[in-house]
C-alpha cells in the first residue's frame, strides 16, 4: 500500500481521493432510497406526530410511517421541490393552500367514494379548496380558530368579546401575540372591518400600523409552545391568535384558561390531507388518509398531544368523551362557523408584503 | 539520488495522511460553501428559485431596515455579552487559579462548568421561568418588599443577555484559567522587586500576559453568540430579531433560500472580520 501511495504524485493522489469521495456522495444522492416496502413518508403538521395517532395505523397495516413536520405552506412546498418525485406519499396542507399544491401538480386525485364526505361537517368540506374541475385532491381533516385565549381569573371575560380591547392600555404588557403572520394579519384586518378574502395591497399600510400598535401593547410574540407556556405560567394573561388548539389540551389542569370568539369575528383555519401524485405507494397512502378521516382517527387527531382542535368528521364525536367535547366546544360550532372567516389567501406578491410587514412588526 | 527518492516518498506519505482531511473539508465545507455563495446571488420569485446572478439579496439586506437591524442587534448583544462575560469570568478564573488550593482546583473548575452538563434548550427555558413575572427573582423581591410590581426581566434583551452570559462565563473561565496557571510566579516577584504594587503588577504584567486566554475565550464567545438562534428565540420574546432569527424566518416561513444564503454569507464575513481582529492572540505558540 505504501508503495502504491509512493508511486503516485501527491496532486494525483488528491484528485483520485476527491473523485472517489465525490463519486460516493453522488451515488448516495442519486440512488434509490433505501426504504422497506412497508414504509410511508408523510409531510405533516405537528399534530400528526403523536404516537397515539400513528401507532394504531402502523400496527394494523404492518407499516412504518415516517413523518416530517413543517411550518408554513411555503416551507412545505419548498421541501417537496427539493425532494425527488416519489419521496413523499402523503401531504398535510393548509386548507386554503390546496389549490397551490394542485397548481404544482403534486397531488393525486382521490376517488369520491373513498372518502366519508357525507360525514364531514358541511361548513368545512371546502369543495372549492379541496377540488378542481370536479376532481377531489384533498379532504379536510381538522379545523379550528385563531382568536383570543385568556386567563379568566385575570382578565374581564366581557372585555375579551371586543377585539379592540387588545389594543387598550388596560392590557398593555399582558398579551402574547401568536407568531404566524397569516392568521394575525387576517385578525387585524377583521378588527379594521376588512374581510380576510378581500385583503389587497392597499390594505397593508393600515394593517401594518395596527400590527405595530399591537406589538407596542404586547409582552411578546411567540410560537405555539412559548405562547402556551406564557399563558399557563401567568407570564401573560391573553394570547391573541390562540384558540381551542392552544387551551383545550390544558383545561384539565388549568381550568382558569378559556377562549372566545369576539364580536368582530375571528379567523378559521382548516387543514387538509391528500395523496402525493408521484407516490409509489398510492394505495397505502390512501389507506392512511382514510384512517385519518375515519371517526377513530379523527378523534385521535382532534386530541393530539401537539394541539387539540375540532375534527372534520362529525362521527368522531362518538369516540370523544363528554369532557373532550366540552373542551372543543362541540355544541357551539354552528355559531362559531358563522362568525369566522377563512385565512387570507394572498397572491405571491401580497404574501411577500404581508411577511415584510410581519418582520417589521417583530423588529420594532 | 536515493536521498531524493526517499524525500519524495516521505512527502507522498505525508500527503496520504493529510488527504482524507482535505477531501473531507472540500466535500463538507468548501463545496457547500461555494454552493451557498452561488445561491446567495440567485433569487426567490413566486414559488421557485430563479438562477440569475445578481446582488439583489445583498442590496435588500442594506435597504430593508428590518433585515439590517438584525445585524446591528446581533452585534450589540454580542458585544454586551462578551464584555460582561469577561468581567465576570476573569475574577472567577483568578480566584480558582490563585486562591483555591491546588488540590481543590479541579473540583472548583468542575463546579464552575457544571451548568454545561445540562441541555442548552432546557437551560434557556429554565432562565425564562427564573426571570418571568412569577419567577424566582420577582417573587423573592416582592416578598422582601423591595418592589411592589414585578420587574419585566423576561422576553426582552436583558433576558437574552443573561442567558448568554451564564453560558459564556463558563467558557471564558476555562480559557482564562488555563492561561493564568501557566504564568510563572517569578513574573510577580520580579514586578514586586521593581517596586510595583499589586494593581500595577496586575495591570502591567498579569493582564497583558493573560490576553491570549481572554481573547481566545472572547473570540469563541463572539462566534457562538452571534450565530446563536435558540437563546434569543426563547428568552427574547421576539421583541427584536437577531441575524440567525432572520435567517430562520427566510427558511421556515418564506422558503427564500437565496436570501437565507446571502444573510449567512454576511454572518460568515462578520465572523471572519472578528477572527482577523483577534488573530494575533489566537496563534498557537509553544515556548
């Protein structure tokens, strides 16, 4: 070996070694994924990572579900862009963004008879979002509200029915603002009397000013965990942008926490699930989607450890306890659905402006 | 002739030992870095990356106040953290090196760096609980009657600085202690012989001789602090953003990889400038 090394020049040896390393790296990058046949790759939101939700499916189908969490549709689509066709089998996506995924031609058509459409609450079926030209590409699996969560022992619950109170001196330094620009810009717009569906560039200056005033009144702008912690530990008394997903899971230990939808209204979010067009395991992927929207799967998803929220399938109620249904406000959904609006669906240009406004708000 | 062949063979042998490290560095540092530099010149448009060669991301960084302030916030916080960490670590290192009996010094050092053993994230969340409105400090001060209203210690720059200083004091204590224990007591004796008092001895003899330890620790503090995302994210309350948080916003929210690459290059340039400024103290010298 030493003779071999001594027999070649140093630059040639380096070139040889570098070529070998690069070839190995290239081979690793271009070869087929080393996955067993019984594996499913799903790009999801954090509520799908609860073992209590996934393990029953894995056991029943002798399959390993590999889950990757993402935050924000832009980031999710970017992950798909950088993956190879077939890497992902299932996609969980914001309901208002399903059409973006359809535009990118990454979702497979789902046969109508494969889904329990009749069992889905009519207000959250969202055919206009989940379908195109009569073809179904996704199904709503869970929904909830970005609204106001609060500690009812520390604030006047009557005040929480008026969103404008969050800008008042009375609650200065006592508010955590949920750090997600889309629902918060939607909520701010609602307080200004603007419908989320009709927000335009022209509305952004007023919304930005309102956001800056909100920031000046807030203690912090924080993600789910930090907002939840702040409310639970008494660091703040209100989480603006919170809702049942923030407090429902805590109510058992913290009965002082509550949430409401103000008179002005609130933002409704909905998440959808679909099968990836390039999946090589479409049957298994569809089986997973069917499990998630089944009554049992829906009950587990609704009470997932990451966050609670209403299941889209009305029959999930049969698998939830009265206590769980009370925390989810099961019986008040008809009123809530009437008074809430879907997330804004901005164009790419407006989305960039919204994110700029949000970054400026954070930085000021 | 035989001598020359032997020399060539030895040189090749040396290259063969170095080659794996060079290849590793090329594949896992140089190549990704070049790719990142190239990407920083591309642009995110709509849902995809446009491979144009423009400085638009860098121009946007200087034009958009929210982005540029990320750098100034980072520099301000890093400077404050570095100064406070040195001021706290130096006396601690000196006490361990000079006042603690030699047989207990190892124990004292272990105690000093004990917090290193806990998770960085857990430590940051712990500070949040300590500094919060209902935290240990506020409750103690309220119970003692020192304050009537809780102090706003969490979710701001003060909290970020406290979290950082707690961590970096440990690091600086190690580098300064390592430097202090290498100093011969003869330096102090010579200074005393020449009529210097304790302060003059420290100022003119000990401090200059421990500058390598201080600067090594300060440089490490600077690099780790300016590139940190976790502490400002947990303790800062998003009330101001530092550069790593802005980079994360580009990646996690906007999926704007070219802008994130440009900001990362800027961060690397700042670290490089810091290295150049400290380079004279960072030389490995063996005497």
